[in-house]
DNA sequence: CGGAAACTGTACCAACGGTAGGGAAACGGC
DNA sequence: GCCGTTTCCCTACCGTTGGTACAGTTTCCG
């Protein structure tokens, strides 16, 4: 059972790289088995079909994504007592992390699935939906914490504000890729950070 | 030459719908010729290969996109003298337009191309880049106009601010699709609108 | 009426997703 | 050390798809 998971992981690794670069249709099973050093039968032993591969890929991706957010924002929470400062710091840490990726963000699987909508079954689309909802809950909780201390200058729906974090990240990934400017994504995050600061901090200067 | 363009347009229409729903890999030529009522030879008479189809599709999409932005923001400009008010109105008009789409935004081809990056040649990626740069120029010009009248409360790079419009739209499209909440995109646009208002308007009650 | 444009028809090819089934190492538990 | 399960490999096959080649035909327009 140990060896099997190892091979499975190797397939998923190769698949993730290829899917993020070429989309699902552009990723061939032959290519994956060549990369992994496995046979076709071996591949279909692990995954019934391409749809199952996609599902496993997305599940792993989302878990990893959550882990990264957990780390960054719990770290930020440790460093700053104030919820607003913690959130702003978290955004900065995230921006820096994204800035350090030499080739820019490799792409978001959730977005890839969205742009292939009708190619996948409901299972996968539901995982995707749950991922977006988890983002909403995560950032929504942070904004609620902030609002217990600060009063927004403009009344904004918390969920919509929370969604804005995901929106900026997903949109930033796309724009970075379209423009071929990897630094665009971290920059956009910092612009959003400025907006959030502006929204909650009382007038200064 | 008239009839040819008509057929070409029919192919592109069918292709656009399919590509936005299933991605490029998920769109088969057989499917397109069935929809169009044409033969395979007929298809390849119009497009050398799938890559050329993608190119024509993207070019048409970007042109149409530009036209819509032209209409909305020139209309907004007519209705409001002030550049800030014109921009805010434009965002609202755009949000309403997106809100009126019964099934939500069908998806952005620029984003689809980005998530298929390595599947296309440099031509297409360059068109994509130019499209994003045109957005930057368009909204950048608006923000420059605004800044001639208003002083932003926080110093922000104009290009990054301009990119934020595209970021929110692209990200909003993805989130709307992932969440299966078509109203999310127009809502996100309005959140961004609030941020812009907050950024430029002097403190009020 | 003629020539170009806009196709159709047929035949073919390689790559790909997927299926079927028979085997064979490798590992773990007893 | 034996046994069964897991984890694969091998071979052969199928339908679909993107794409090629090319000859023939219809349609349009000047």
C-alpha cells in the first residue's frame, strides 16, 4: 500500500504540471505514463479514467491550497494581535510568497476546471464549489473578526468582501499569465490590500 | 466571398459556445461541422487547423469585447461630466449588463487561452497579451483622467489600478462559475466600485 | 460565360482514451 | 516460508479525433 501511493503521487505530480500548462484535453495519458515510467495498465490500475484522475488531482490541489492558507494566516495571526493587522500582514506574506515563485504562479486547478465546465461530472464541479465556499468561509471569518474591532467606511457584504480575495487571486493569476508578467499577481494582491486598509482604517494624515 | 464569411461566422459561433463550455480540447471538429451543417473538408477550407480556429476565435472575441467596453464607457462618459462619476457609472452599467445575462457570463476566451497556455503558438499568446494591454491602457487612461481632478487617498500605481479592473472581471467570472452563482461577478464589480469611490472621494460621513 | 470561391466525397493516417484479460513481481501477515 | 493481496506489466484491440491529400462539384459574381 505504500508503494502504490508513491506511484499514484508521481502520476498526480506529472498530471498537475501538465494540466496547469496545457489544460486537461492537452494532457495525454501516454505522456503521463512516459513521465512516470509506468505502463498504461499501471495507470488504469490507479485511476479508472481521466475523470477520476481529475478528481484526485483537484482534491489534492484543494487540500494543499488550504494548508498553505492555514500556514500563512495562522503565522500572520501569531505576529499581529489586531485582526486587521493580521489580515493585512497575511496578504503581504502571501504576496511575497507568490512573488518568490520564479516562473510565477503555475495556475489554479479550480480555474482550469471552471474553464472546462461541461467536460467534468457533477462530483468534480461540487468539489470545486466547496473549495470556493471554503475560501469564502475562511476570509469571511477574518473580515468578521475585523469588523468586531473596526467599522468599515462603506457598508459591504462580508461574503462579497471575502469572495473578493479569491477573485483577486484568480483574476491575478490569469492576468499574470496573459500579460506574461509574473509579478502582476503579487502586485494586484497588494493593491487589494491597500483597499482593505483604506476600508477599515479611520482617516489619517 | 459573402457566403464564405457567413459560413466562417457560423463555425466561429458554434466553436465559441463549445470552447467556453468545454475548453479547446473538449471541442471536437466533428462536433462543429455537425452543428454548422458543413463537411470536414469544408471546415479545413476555412481553417488550416485547430490553432487557426483558436486564433480567429480569439481575434473576434477581443474585438467584440472592445466594442462592448467602448459602448458602455462612452455612454457613461456622456451621462456624467466628472471623470470619476463617469467611471463609477460605467462600472455600474457593466455590472447591470452582466447581471442581465440569464446564465451568467459565458466565460472569457482570454482566460481559457491562459489555462491552455502551452497548447497554442506564440501568435495566439501575443494576441492575448495585447488584449490585456488594451484593457490596461483603456482603464489606465480613465484613472489618469480621474487623477487630474481627484487625489487618491493612497498612492497607487495607475497601471496596477487599471489591471485591477480586468483582474476583478476575470476573477469574478471564475468565482461565479465555481460557485455556480452568476450574480457573483456583477456583485464583485460593485465591491470594486466601492473601493474606487473610497479611494478617490474625500472623506464624508 | 468563365473563373474564382466555396465547398463535397472519399480514403487514409497517427495519436489518444479506453477496454480486456492474462500474468508476474513485491510485500505483508501469519 | 507460504499465501494472498496489492501493484503493477504485456499484448491486443476498439472507436474517436485531428489532420492530410486530392479530385470533383456547386455557387456566386463580374
